[in-house]
C-alpha cells in the first residue's frame, strides 16, 4: 500500500509531463562478490560508502539471485525486533529532494522477517528517525516489500553524511510464524535520487527520451541518447506490473497481456529517473 501511495504522490506532482532527478547512489549488487558492499553507480562522492548490517545478523552473502542480477542475502534475524537492520551510508551534498527506492524479499524454504520500517540518521551523532510512510511488509516476491521513490525529509538535503536503515519491527516471519535464525531476507535495487543544487547537472531525460505505444505490435517503445538501466511499468493505481533490466538505449516492452487504459513508464538511468504517461487503446 505504501508503494502505491508514494508513487501516486509523485505522479500528482508531475503527471502531465516528466519527473527527472539525478542518481545520488545505487546498490544493485551486480557482481555477486564482496565488492557489492559499495555503490555501483551514482555521485563520485559516494564511491566509498557501504551497505552493511547490524544487531547480530549473519554476514552478507552477495552470491544469491536478486530481482535482476544478484542480491544481498542475510540470515540471523531471530529476536531482532528494533535491534537488527541493514543500512547504507551516503552523502547528499549538492542535492535536495531526496528519494529512496528499495526491494526486499523474504521466504522460500526459510521464511524470513516480515516487518520493517525505513529510518534515517544525520551523521554519526544523529538520532534515528522514522521516514513517513516507510513501513514495509515483505513476502516471497520482489514487489510486496518494495519502496518506490519514498521522499526523505528536507533535513536530509545537502548533507555530508546520512545513514538510511531498514530495521525489523516485529519477530514475525512472512508466513505468520516466528522468524528463526535460518530465516532469509534478500535486499536488492536500492536507489537514492536527488535534485542537483549546483545547476551543472541537467535533467537530461526532459530532452533525451521518447516513449510511445505501438498498437500494431502491442508494445511500449522507448528510445534515448542515454543508456537506460531498468524500466518499470505501473498501472494508474501505482501498482508495479513489469520490471525489466535493460542496459541499452532503446527497448520494447510487450504488453499483449494488459488491458486498455493509462499506464506509467518509469525509466532508471545513471543520469536520473523519468516517468511518462502512456495510453494503451
């Protein structure tokens, strides 16, 4: 529900045109190795920042399959309410209007922790504070426990050091029992975006993206002079329908199984994100 609500807020701000920001940092865990602890994209100032866990969880296994490539898999969540979490550190210096997206999956043969919330802390001496609409309920899929473009408070703008964490809020697992030490949680596709304050970074997508519906082929087509990393398709209610790893400048999405109506295409790139409204008729 919170994914839908947050996405609709963004659509109301820019529904008739395009929404575009700069990539501050991302963790998509593409290599399946220990180097995935560091961001694989974003501002150069975040190159050395890390994804980590705390509170007594297991070490992170980066070799397991994720939403697109690999993911960060973690166990040891038993008795972890309000103490066990995973987190990222980053700087937002030079950026405002910070947005956070992430995906969490638990379950399979080892049901994992179900309930989390997103919090932030400014600097090492700061206080952990809840992010509005940041509650997360996970399941054995990559969509139920997803956050999409959740706004952080203005306090997080243009700040030298911020911590963002996903902390357990109950000891329940995703099938209704109590999470065991073997319970699995996977994290993937963490994206942090912001609007540049310098005026040097451009909103490239505004002039370099074209999206259209091809009724004959029953596809949504897009083309850009900038490499597109992933594409997501939402219905008008903000529910995620399709997600695809692209890593090229043009692509077609087959939508033959979708009904007529208005859909939202969201494109992710190292230069930012962009959304467009598409009418399928």
